C-alpha cells in the first residue's frame, strides 16, 4: 500500500519537527515536504503534489485561509486539513466553507491527528468532535457570531486588524491596495457596529478569535 504523502505547513519549525516525528512513526504516512509560510506552500505544492496538506490557519504573511484559497485555485482537488490553536466555532466554519476537508485544534491527541489525515486523504471530511458539537449547537440555538456577516476577505482583514496590524501592512501582506483595505475596514466597522480598531479587537477577543 502506498503511503499518504503529507505537506506540513506551519511557521514554527519546532511544531513541524514534532509532527514529522509523529507521522514518521506510522506505517502509512510520510512527510513529503515542509513549508514555513503560505507563500512557500503555494510554490512547492505543484512540485510535491501531496495527498494531504496539513495547514496551520494562523501564520504570518498570507495566512492559512488565503493559502487554502490559493491551493484550491491551483488544484481544486487539493485535500487540506486545517490545524489551529483556536477553539472557537468561527474559524472551522470559515475553513470548511472555504474548501478545507478537515479542521483539528492543536490540543487534539496524536492519534486523532493521524486518523484525521487518513480520513482527509480518503476524500472525507473530518472536524474535531468537540468543535463539531459546538458548531451544531451554535446553528440550532441561533447563537451565531456577528462576525458571520463578514465576507471571507473581510474576515481576514478583521482578524489582522484585531491583531494590531496596520492597514498598510495588511495591504502589503494580502497584495491589496491601501484603498481596498480601507473599504474593507469601513464595511467591517459598519457590519459589526464598531467605531474603531480597539472595538474590533474587543469583538475578536469576546468571540475567542484572538487571545487577550
């Protein structure tokens, strides 16, 4: 049986090393490549053609969601398992809506990660059970977040702003014009009822999207 070839994408070298050691201990999974940024992952994907991309959702540069979009634009059949330190329901919802096949938090057990990789490699969806339950409860109770009204690009700009990045740095990182970022910022404030960046940060903290 052929091994499942995985590309590890995380900006922390120690994290990648830990995953590599874990996966090398299995009989059916091999690490075919590593990348420290989304830009590098997009460049290397075509040459490596991994069966599964294990992709950190929060990275410097273009970030996990934008990397996901670019990978799917290159290959609509790309199988991506998002990995995150976030335990809210908004990030996994965004990731699955954007085309990821799986979502797992970094608190997950090693065997859960291995099982998730195998499932995603088979073209099946995997969402960490605890997160999936919270998502279901939010849907049935109507307890969604006001952030749900943002578009995918607005959500990315919102998170970057909430983390303290300037409009100019966001424009450069996301390859957008400053005026486009300004338009996104205006729309975000209108949709969320926020007067300034400080209030955006408070909203992000309140819904567990960033840590205080």
